[in-house]
């Protein structure tokens, strides 16, 4: 045979080519460098990923009380239990134990526990005013897992395309690359607060179709990641019409729906669709995603998320069910975490006041931090930052001096990557370069979360400010010519 | 455009073809029929899937105590805590809280928490006498998830093949189909206690290669699923030599390693490899899997499992790391469950006696049930059942009367599927037809778990016995001619 005896069977050249091609920069070069710093005992502030608890956000008490009782149901028989847990947490744990057969240690149905899926359906109905069928809800190990399942279903070959906003969350670019499809980019309008422009959608679609791409679906993220904008009801109507008229499945990534700061509300795609006339209302194939990882819960570690399939062919729901069953079921503690998020304590419940206070505290504090960081960025030379209306990120545009662009070129690095590396080395701040999300040609950005705790926030802003001023001094101010 | 306006964009004909093709019968037709019965208020005993807690197995107390404290760390400050939790559970929870940054609600590293991966590496070293590097360990949402990740990496196109034992656990057939590769079957020798025969491996490999298949890897399951056999050290040496000599990655599915009943021990592939000379010892690319879902823990709902990559190209480890990062991380409670399994209470610890007793009780009871069910099957006309040396299943061969084969044919159903349907309808027992695992041509089997609690076991055996006797009466005994 023609192989080199010392060569591994599996090596970088002999694995699946799509695996090689895909990129995931949220945990890419900068994250690896940050891990290395941590190993060396140097300080790192991980603002690369929306991981609230990782940066000190405390879990909401009620949910964790219920969860503790589900982990150790024998506590329910302990005579002291009433001193340690509020009555409604005990009650809720008993309800779950009744409906989660075998408890959290047993496999559930592959779509997720039916009782919890009913809780989700009820939540969707309260939010949208529209009926929701639990049979069309799939709980996953995070929303990422179910989103990838749908992308897998839609991508048949390299001619199938998915429209994705640029900048985008790299779950989409990475998964589309992994499944061998084509990412069809549409650009958000940065100067206009990252607005979505229907003309740009049409341009993008036309261009892809002219290249022979079968565009099958459009993804949007509301509130935006990394861009932080909230879509208006008009935006959503336009999107729905555009997708229906152009035969696209609409994928609505609504995982940041609780993270709202500017007074502009989150409006669910399901609600807007329900208010539209036929043929849209019963015609648009809509998949929407939500998670327990973001919002006031921020329980990323539980990997609990879901999707609702709406107006979807039942045969497709069955096929997805089959594929979900290969992994048996999503983790059950994560399912319960989702249930607790969509069906929290209500006014009048013993735990309601504490729940409400904790939840408001989280969101109010994030609102203040969003304001602080946007203002800080905008006060600096060469930095322009759109308002963070929602989500967990700030995504400033940086105008890089031409001397720095030269330096990056000579080092063979993308300028925004090099900027983030210098930032990390000098300050310990671990951000994600804009290129990891894709960005308009010849623009540079980076993403930072707004998650460091408020007590540390001013220090972080000071570090960044001091770094950036030194950076501009080192490489010289950006004149009109040096702004690529 | 040429589409029918009323046609869905996504329908059974317009999704990914591999998704359509793949099958997963553990939750297939019989399971669906069982769910329907449950909905109608009829009794179902779900013996289709190895779900111990779903059938009444109780969680081991120590692990759940630690888990409860991790869910609600504020309990650690409660003055009553020492009355409700043993000191070593409190201590262990504190250790995890120190090493799991942000607690169970925070994302971990994408391979899993480093402290827990070190616990796993230490376990592998104790078991095999060989060093293990935590950087080569990936924790997943169950072993299924990481197994699928490796299969994805190995399958480049429809000419890449994976050798899989027949009968097999359909995770493998389903995933290989989903990723567009070729399943290369090798048959286990039923009459010989489902032994693995090296001549059969060679036949299978030759046949595949003669068809132009690039055979890249061989999967084995030890103890076997659905077949229950334990491999000997000689078997394992042969397997290792065979794989190395033929340039195959060896995938060792060892998730049932704690489920051992017959006196034949479980021997880990890592241990045997470590005892072999070069070039095998440092040459064989080995991937081994373990889980918290089986064994004495049986914590399926946590979806905690891991793989260790051994002798693998570091570039491949990096590529897998990148792909793992797209889903951010495996669920953290599941990671902790794995840590608790591989690093349980030790002799001298406060909780050790209870832990040991509970663990032994589970395995001893399963041993009795394995014996009972094998003997019951073997006492029936037309049923032959190999001994369940390990795992959670019994996989009897049934010789079906020719009248029944005719009846199945006229109904357009596979005979084993129809048999299981009749069994379900008459007794409420939900088993999986042998065709779901694949089986030698013209043989018929079904798989049942040995998981129903002992108090119910005799009743279940009685139901089956009475069903099968009635069945044989209805369709007539199997003469030599009617045995296909």
C-alpha cells in the first residue's frame, strides 16, 4: 500500500474536509492565547463569550432550589425540609417529580419531556397570543443543538444556501460549513444602528440565485448578536413577507429576548406572524429558538434550549424526531431549567418577590453596563459603537491606523485579530475579533460581552481606554487615508 | 417558478437525503405504538431502551447529595446543612465549586471541565495501568455525542466505511447513514456466545475493499449491545493487531463496563493495548467511550459521557476541539456526574459503606435478572438465548412458524417487527425487533432490557411466556422447513 508507515490514519489531511474548513472564532486564536495566559498564572477577563455565571452573575434562587430537590428527592422526606426550602419550591419539585418519569436520571422522550414542552407551549401562547402545539417543540442541549439539526435538514449539497446576517453569530457560519452548504451573506446597516434593510436582503438573494444557489432559508438574530439591535414590528413584517414570497424558511434566533435595555421592546416573530393576513399566517415556515443560557437566568452550563417549528410539514417534524432520537434525549436537568424559565413564580407565590427582585437586578445592571461601555467606546478616537439595545455584547468599529495595518500585514495576521491579541497581552481582556463574525469589507470590529460585574466595570473600561490611547499613540492617529 | 404554491419548502422529499435514509429503531415503530398505547391509558412496560431509572432503579445517594449542593450552593451556608448531608458530600461539593468556575450554570471548556477530565484520566490510569492525558479526553452530552463526532470526522464521502458488529447498537448504523458513509458489517458468532471471529473480520474487510470502500475504522462494543457478551483478553489482542495491521482506527464502546454478571471480567482495550509490544502500543489509534448512563449509576438523564483519544494525531484532536466548541460545551451537571462516577467514595470515607452497598445491590440484582430471563427464554419452544454476560439486554433468537412468516409478508411487515407488535398489544411489553440492530440473514431476534425491577420480573416473564405459547399455538410449531 502507498501510505507512509509512520503516518497516522487520521491526520489533518485525512479527516472530513468540511470539518477542516469550518471556523469557530469565539473560541479561536484569541481564546487559545487567553487559555495559555491562564495556564501561566496571568490574569484573563473572559469577555469572549456570553457566559454570565462565568463572570459572577448569580443564579436565580427559586430555580436552583427546585433543581436541588430534583437532584436529591429524598430531601423531601427530611423533617427539616420546610426550614430550608420555600413551600412553592417544594411544591414545584413535587410536580416535576410526578411528570418527569424516573426523575432527572431517566431518559425522556427525544423531543424532551411532554410536561415541560407543554410549559413551553403555554409560554409561547402567552407571549404571542397564538396557539402552540407541544408536538412541534424540540428541547435540545442548548438552542445551538436544535438549530444545527434544522440546518442539517435543510442543507442537501453545496448548492443549498442559507441567508445569514453579517455580522453573525458563528454558530451559523460554522454549522453551514460543516454541513457543506453555502452561507449567503446579507449585511446589516451599521450606520443605521445595524438595521435590516429589505433592499439588501433582495440584493443578497438575487446575487446568490444568479450564482445557482438554492437559497432555502433566512436566519435572523433578534436582539442581534454581536450587534445588539432590536427589530421593530415593521422589520419583522417585512422579513416574514420577504421569506414567504421568496420561498424561504425563516429561522428566528430569539435567544436574547429577555436582554432588553433601550426601551425598544422585544417582539416575537410568532406574535407578528399571528397578526398577519393569509397566506403568510398559515404559510410561512418558521423555526424559532430560545434558551435558558441568556436572559436573567444565564444558565449556560445546563445546555437547555428549544425550538418551535411552526407551519412545518408534519413529515419533516417526524424526520427531525428520528434524528433527535439517535442521541436519545436532551439532558433532563437542562430541560427542567427551561421549564423553570418559561413558567417562573407568579405574583402571589411565596417566592415571587425574591424572584422578581433578582431578575430585575440582573437586567437593570446589564442595562447600566451596556450604557457605560457604549459611551466609553464612543469617547475614544477611532472607535464608533452603535447602541446595545439588547443581547449581551458591544461591537464597536475601530478605525485602525495605516501603520498598524502594515504591521498586521507583515505578521500575516488579520488586523482585528492582531488588535485583540495586543489588547489581551496588555490588559488581560479576551475579546473576539470582528472577523470571527464576518464584517463589511475593509471594516474592523471586535466583540466584548457586557458581562463583567459592575464593581469591576469601571476598571475594565479604564484598562481598555488606556490600552487604546497607547495603541493610537504607538501607531499614529488614523487620517482619512489610513482608514481602509 | 416550478413549485406548487401549496407545497411546503421543507417536506419529506426536500430535506437532506441522508436524514431520510437513516433509521433508529430503538425508538422506531414499536416505540411509537407503545407511546400511542400510553396515550390511550393502556399499560406499557418500556423495555425498549436501557433506561434504568425509568424502570425504577434508584440513583446512588452520594452523587445526588453532591449534585444537590452544586445546584444550590447557598445551602452550604445553612446552619442545618450538617444534619442533612454527610461531611464527605459537603467536602466534595466544595471541591467542585472551587474547580468548576462559575458553578454548574457557567459554560466550561468545550472538551469539558479540566478538573473533571483529570479525574477521568486518573480513572483510566488506575484501570489500565497506563498514563492518560486529560487533553485527549472529551466529555460529551452522553457518549453518543462524542462517538458521533468521531464518526463525522472519519467519514469523508460515500466510499469511507466503518466496520460495525452485527448485531449492533443503531447509534452506529444511524450515524454512519446520516454522515453519508458505508457501514461495513462483520457478524458475531451467535452459536458461540456472540464471539468475535478474526476470520470473519478479515472476510468483511476484504469484501468491502474489493468493492472500493476505504475502510477507516472498526467499532466494537464490549460488553456487547444488544448481545451481552464480554470479550476476552485474547479477543482484544487480536482486534488490536487486526486494526493496526490493516490501518483501522479502533473505536471501543465500553459503556457497559460496570454491567458484568457471569464472572468473566470486563477488560479495557487501553489496558490490553498497554501490555502489547510496539508498534501496536504506540501505533494503534484508539478511541474509547464510557458513560454515566449505564452501570450502577444509570444516570441516563444527565447525558454525561466521554471519549479518550489515544495515539491520535494532535492536529486531529485540535480539529475535534474546534467542532466541539460550536456547541460551546457539554452540559455541566452531566460532567459532574461523570466525575462522581470515576471518582466515587473510597474505603474509609463516611459515605463509602452506603455507596458500596447501593452499587452492589444494583449490579447483583441485574445479575439475578439476567439469569432469570435467559433461563426463561431458553425454556420456550423456538427460542434460544445466549447468556447475558454483561450490559443490560437479552437478545433471544426466535424461530418463527412459517404461517406467521406468511402472515407478516401479507401485511408487508418484517416478521420480527410484527412479532414485537403482537407482543406489545397482548402484554404491554415494548421490545425492539432484531432488525433494528441488523441480524444475520434469515434469523429473527428481539432485544429486551433486563431492567424491570425484580418485584415485577416474574410477572413479566409470565406475560412473555404466556404470549409466546399462545403465539406458537396460533401459528403452529416451527418444523425444520418453516425455520427460514
